[in-house]
C-alpha cells in the first residue's frame, strides 16, 4: 500500500489501512533509536518547522528528535519568542514560513482547525501536533502502537479512557482510532467533563470510574487541566482525586495484565496515584514516549516526497 | 537457472567463504532485504553444517540509505533492520540476490558503518548481471548473467514466491 496524503490532520479521516501502514513503518523505525549512531540519511536536505503556539515538552522535543534522527534540519518556533507577540496573524506567519521553503510544518495551536486552515493555505505538508480540544493524531498513533506491542491486537480489547473527555484532543483522537481498529472504548469522568452526545462516537459512558475499568485491558488516564478548576467544572482536586483517580484499590478491577497509559504531563496524586504511575508491572507511560519518536519518524518519512 | 542450479551455487559460495577466510571465526552474514535475507539464511545453514557451529545472521534494510529516496514521490515500504550483535572487528559478508548498478551495495555499506567498524566487508551475490554505475565488485558470485539493460532479472525463492528459479524477462 502506498501513502498518498499531503497532511496528517486527524485520525478521523485516516483509514484502517493507513493506520496499519503508519504503525508498521514506525515499528521499523524503533530500532534506529537503539543504535550507537542514532541517525539515518533518509531526509537529508529536508527542512521541518515546528510551529508551537502552545506549551509542549514531549511533543515538540519528540518531533525535533524524530526529524534529526532522519537527518532533516529542524527549526522550532514558539509563539512567545516569535512575531506572534507583535500581532502577526496565523495566516501571515504561515505564508512567510512557506516562502522559506520548508518541507513539513508541524503545528500546535489552541484553536481547533488551525492545522486544517494551514493545510489549505500552503503547499507544504502539515502535521497536526494538537489543535484545541479537537485532535492530537500523533499521540493517538503512539498510543495505538504501544497497545499493539503489549496486546498484539486491537479487536475485542476493552480500553477505558478516564477524565476530562470534553477538553481532551488525546481522547478524541484515540476514540476515533481505537474504534476504527476494532477496540471497545469506554469512558468515565465527571458529568461536567463529558461532552453531550459523546455516545454518537460509538463509545459507552459510565458515571463511575469503577464501572469503566472493570475487566479493562487498557486504562488511559487523562490529565486534569488544573486551570479548569477556575471555570467551576470540578469543585476541588481532592474530590476529583477521590472519585476519579486510578489507584491501588480500583486497579484490581481491571484485567490482571492491564496496561496503564497517560499522555503526560501527569499530575501525581490527582488523576493517578504515584505508585501506579511508577509501577512497571502496569505503567507503560515512558514506553509511550519512546514510541512517540518512532511514530513521528514514520510520519515525516511517509510525508516527505520529491516533486514527480 | 533452476532449483538445483541455485543450490549448487550457494553450496560453492559457502565453501568459498570458508576457504577465503580460513574458517568461520569472526564471520557474520548480513542479508539485504528482501531477497538477500533468504539467501543469507540458506548460506548460514550450509556453513553451519560444514563447520558444526552457528554463524550470526543479521538483516539489513537499506531503504533509508538509498540515494533516490528524497527524489521519489512514493516512499518504498520500510522493513525492519535486525542486527543483534556487534559488527566491530567482524568480517561481514553482505548477501544479495542480484548485483546490478551497485547502488544498493553502496547504501548497504553506508548502513553497516553506522552500526560499527567491521574489519572487512565482503560481498556475495547469486547473480551478477553487470551494468555497474559505481566501482563495486562481488567477492563471491553464483553466476554471471550478462543481460541487456532492457531486460529484468528476477530471482524467485521458495521462501518468497514458492519456487526456486532465476529468469530473464523483458522489462515491461
């Protein structure tokens, strides 16, 4: 199968075949990061711009390392040190970057749809590194790669996603992806953090975390965005932690070989108790980070082509 | 060339490798994906049978080292590279099915150097069809098959296509 896309904007419009191709390609890239010389010449002479309008450690570093291990030149732009502070619009910034002839622009933006706007506007390949509460496709792909490695398949798996679904692009991308691949996705979280009509995405919603994680193969905890407390979405961290955290007690409800995932950054003791997050018999959180580089290498490799 | 022909070539190459290197000490085989891998596995078995010891076998995917990779619009499928041993001070026998322009071997040598510093790299191929574009030659050749540029040489192996044969066909 050939990969025909110009951009990676979301999981929603990827086919099962495309997801499989990306995951298989990424699996081949894993080995490069274990070599004594962690670099291959595949993208020599290509330029990748990381345009980040929101804070990020993992995703931005991961994209930068992925590009560098493929021998591409990577440039990072964060909004705080760019002309954005002088009032330049996204469209103007994009046109100016386009004039510098990069090959790929990776963008993270707080507005849903910003990468799609860019993709229509410029001829370069656009990769969505997170747009508002919409999608975060590379995170979902690395999550799927981690699940595939540990479970060997997707069909029939029970995957519980717990927390602030409403504001989570990670949740949305994973729901699209995992459902497509045949997994059975269930959600739990406070009513104020569950979008209305979320069942239309083909998922089951539970009010209590215990119901969602019972017999689960995978438990994915979402970060509670602490700044949301001001919006009166949840009364206190302590109450949230008592009702919705993953801990020693409730994890026993899940399957014995359950894996625990978290997109990071984690709030220790809020959505996940530290002893679970650090327990290698459950937690694959750092494994996810490791897979992230391979997934991003695969996407950069598949997207950058010649002119013919 | 048929099944027996291929087998006889590989048996001879196995003996030649052992003769030239005076045994199998420090020798590792490296199959180039995909055709070379099956041939390397067969050589491994033959050489192990002769010397009653196992020779390490690695698998090399050279896709990321190709010189036409950034020019091609559609990216070729990437296979896994598997080298579970150090190449330092080893005699690496690169194995491929057809030696043609030499560009694949150039890419393979670049890839090998990224894994360590072999003492020596030697090249074994089943078919040498000529038309080199780079200064590269094989140390062990199954059969020289002078062919025109308008022909294609296809090596079918049981492991891949269910049959052992080498055929020359018109380029379509």
